[in-house]
């Protein structure tokens, strides 16, 4: 009661195919797939940019920490 059965989904799918045709649905699916792929690549490139930025910050802080003991050694001498 109230749920959508597999038969109702098949009837809706059949009506959609009859209304739009297979070629239009195929091109629509390709366009949708391309949009999803573009979105994923944009998100991954943003994540990569953040990872590179974090790595650079970590290297900079590590280099700063390495320089601190050297300056202390020079002060003691």
C-alpha cells in the first residue's frame, strides 16, 4: 500500500520510452553521464589542490622547525 512496485516502474519507463524515443533518451543519458564525470573531476581537482596546499604548508613548517635548532646551536657557540 502506498509503495511503488516494479510493475508500476516498468509501466512508467515504457511510457517515457514511447514519449521521448530511445535516441533522445540515449543522448540525455550521455549528457547526464558527462555532467557527472565533469562534476567528479572538478571535485577531485579541488581536493588535489587542497592536498597540495596542505603539503606545502607542512613542508614550510617542517623547514622552519629544522632551521630553529641550527640557530640555537649558533647562539650557543
